């Protein structure tokens, strides 16, 4: 695998993890996400929070 593919996989995994944590990227373009990721920006700044996840005991 080349470096570009590795970065793409890492970016998708991070977006997925953030979505599972309650962040929504529906209003953000793939290019905006990619640009922020490559510039080491916090992707949470682009997202909308869908819900606050709580843990049940």
C-alpha cells in the first residue's frame, strides 16, 4: 500500500470513530475533511454534535 492510501484509511477510520462518538459530518465535503486531516486540524471543529453519548452502569 502506498502512503496516500494509508492516509486515506487513517482519515476514514478517524471520521468513523468520531461519528460513533456522536459527531456528524453530513454538511462537510470530503475535500474539507481531507484538507483538515492533512493539515492536522481537529476534525471535530468541522462536525456538528448529534448527541451526547452516555454510558449506562
